[in-house]
């Protein structure tokens, strides 16, 4: 049995696929399997997958009709034979020691779910959590929910125990078109007994504006309401604590408000109608009211309007998106022209040199910190490995003594 299964759904990512597969194959842990689900690609992705499968027996490829990333990941879950499972998107990459370090940490902690950190590369490099405030101690369910709300509920950044997922029948809900990863993560969190976080950046997320998730963000904001309510239904049906349900509601109803601010007026009306319908349909009026108590006045007023207790003031109603070209000319181009016309060239050069100097100093400190963090991670992993080995030896001796 492989120690770790890497599941990669693939759809028209020929530009990034080789880099992704190379990062999976260069893992320091050799005892892995890589399951790639070709979700009906129409570019050269299928041929690239077959090429890698023919050159390395650890790579398994399944060619399917296009059904979406959720269905592709579900097939990967069915085919997986590894002790643990990690998901990798085909336009992202992973650190060479992801499988080794995450596996050893999971075995050491006996986790159903191990979280680890990701490096998110969009317009700038960003990590969505302050690592100095984290601890590798076991997490309670409330703490796990807070971590999902902070680090994110996406498929990446998590190592799942395969037997745990199958025992609780946790799969991606293909009946909803968007936010399947949100439901999957919170569904798993509902049943987790042991979980902790490995404080290492092991996953490298690439912002790809052409990915299905980002296209959904722009064009299908309304269907992204549904996963929130599917998740809340799961927690209510399984009698989760009110505190946990309220924490999920607080995060996601706040997100839904801000999501509505990016819509044009006609879509705002449709968005509000769908949100109101689902809140009353699921009887969540009290939960919504409680969840937004600590939020700002605009959010409170918006949900009072949604619940029908108060009209929406012009100050609270999110402004429609401006035309992108007009917005660029008004807010970017004009400001830059004014800056370069009226700001002395000498000051610009001086400022530029100062910025470059500070950037070099920052990079040097960052490299030093990264090197030290790497050394500590290797040392910690070796200590965990030794403890696991000693624990196994102790179990063998105990079994031998019991037989006698």
C-alpha cells in the first residue's frame, strides 16, 4: 500500500501541467501514487498525462467525459489505495518534501486530518495566516472550524486519512455547480476526532485567471450561495453545537455580503432573492441574526433588509461594478500620468533606489528566516520519525508479550 495518494483533476491546463506533475514526482517520499483524472480535456493535457504514465508506474491516468472537478476528485477517491490522500490542482505545484513531512506529522499525531500552509501567488506573494500565532498542538472542533475559516476550505493544504474519508462517506457533492470543496472540507471537519496543523509552507498555489474556479467567481456568484446552505444543513442534521454552526454562519454570511458588493444592480436583486429564499427555507433567521451581531453596520443592515425587518439605505446598498476600461482609465492611468507630470524626476529616482535597497534587505532577511525554518522542519521531522519507530517497536514487543 502506498503511503500517500496524490489526486490531480486535470482539465485544459497544458501550460502548467508538466510543472505540476514534475513537482509530484520529485517527492522525497518515493512510496506514493499519483492519480490523474483527465476531465475531458480538449488541449494536449491528455497526451501529456499519458506520456508521464508511460514513463513512471506511480502515475495512473483515467480519461473521463467532462463532469467537473468534483466528479473527477470523487473518482480519484474511489481509486486511491494510499494510507493518506492529498489533493493537488493541475496548475499548482508542491514542495518536494510535502508527502514526507505531512505523512510523518500525521502518523506522529494520529490525525484524521493534517492541515499545512500554502504559499499563494496572485499579484503578490501572500500567506493567509500569521504563522507566529500557530501551534502544532491538537485542535478542537471549534479551533478546526476557525482554521478552515482562516487558512481556507479549498482542497489544497490538507492531508486526509483515507480510511476516515471512506468510513464517513465524505465525497464532493456533484449536485452543486460551485463550492464543492467548501462542503467537502466542512463535512470532513464535522467528524474529525484528531487534527492538527503542520507549520510548513508545502503547497504553492498559482493564481490562474482562466481556471474554472476564478471564472465561477466572476460569472456565477449567485450559485456560490448554495454551498453555504448545504454545509449548514449538514451540521444541523448531525446536531453540531450551536457555537460551531454560528461560527460557520458568521464567516460565510459576511463573505456573501461582500460578494454581493461586486455585482451589477440586476444581479444584486437576483442574489438577494436567492439568499432570502434559502434563509427562510432552512429556518436560519435566528442563526443569521446571531452570527452578524459583531459585524459592521453595513452587514447588519444588509441582513435586516434580507430578513425583511428594515429597508436598505442607499449608503448600505453595494455600488455596481464600473466598466472595467473606464475604471482603469479613471483610477490607474490618470493617476499615473498626474504622478509623473508633477513629481520631480530626481525624487522619483531617489525613492526608487531607496525601495530597491529596502527590498534587498528584506529578501536577505527572508532567505535567512527560510533557511532556519527549513532546518527546524527537517529536525522536527526526524524526531517525529524516531518517535514513530520507537512506538512501533514498543507495539511489537507488547504483542509478543501478549502471545506468550
